[in-house]
C-alpha cells in the first residue's frame, strides 16, 4: 500500500547502514514508526523533512506491518525554534508528550492539528512558552478524552465552591470534600480560582492562549496539577524535556 499524508516528525533514530527510524504523527494514520534510507543526492532536502519539529508531506509505503518513507517534502521545518532555548525545550516537550500519549496507529487528527498549531505559535515573536506549554498539555488531553473534569466536584458531584484540584480523582474538588476528606492530596492555591482558570483554558480555543495573561504563581499551580494528572491517569512520569519543574 502506498499513501500520501502530512505528518510531524516526533523522533529520529539513526541506525547502522544509514537507515533511520522516524516516529511520525501523521494526519491520517496516527502515530507510526517508519524507516527511511537517506539517498545521498536527496540527503539535504529529504534530511530536513526527517528532522524533529518538521511538518512535511510524506509518501509512505506499507509492507506487512512495516512502514517506509518513499519520499518526503518539508512544508515547515520550524527551523526558528532552534535559536531560542526556551522555545526549543517547549517544542521538545510537546513532541515527547505527544509520543507518550499515543499508542502506535491510534488515529489522532485533532492532536496533529494542535501540535502543528503549537509549533507555529511558539515561533511567533512574543510568546509565553510556559503558558503555551501548559495549555498544549490540557488541549492534548482533551483530544484523547483524558482531560481533567472541572464542571463539578470529582468527590461528590456538587458544582458549587470548587476550590481545589485533586489529581488522583482527576479534577475539581469542593470545599465540603476538602473538609470531610482531609487526607486527600490536593492542589490548592490560596488567592487564585485555580479551577476557574483551568476551566477557562479548557473552554477557550487554543489560539486564544497567545493573548491570555496569567499570574506566574497561578501558572505554577496549573503546571503542577497537569504533571500530577499525567502521572496519576496516564502513567506518564517525568518528561526529560520538561524543564519548567
Ligand atoms: Zn465535593
């Protein structure tokens, strides 16, 4: 079978004999691992389309269970990300998280669009990398149906006085549950409507996040919650590219 699809390179592994294994998030087939031989005469052009962060158009051949990249063309290398350490690390984080969130061949066209949008937004001149990274994490969880539950308390179902987040319960926690279950480990941010902020981020389109102004302290709580949520519900521990901790 031969197919043509857009994809983003998540990972590149060089193996012996000039063969490369590329983890791609494709628009049409989800995450796949594909082999590629780099031909010398096309090396420069195709090499770029095989580098992490690159968005390209790929002609893929499937033989049995194995995928191979026949031909590739760069549409956007996101080259500018390499010149800013913070942006570069945020982009690495997004690729690593995406790779961990998806099993092979799970279709994820929404996550593909989100990741492409995130890489584009990071390249914009003034962007808040930490905020965008947190918003990306939240939106990525939404695309796979693993997002935190924020509309009502995950302890009792009540939708009033949601004052904290409970990572192990998977979302909002109310003041009554906080009192009656004092041993629960909560993310509680005095002075901030932490549930409201996270819900606002969840409800707004991702593009709006570029204009969101968020207190740094509130952002720290949000990031701590998202890390704990990933660990509790998706068994995703420390990501090596997550430098914001
Ligand atoms: Zn409750």
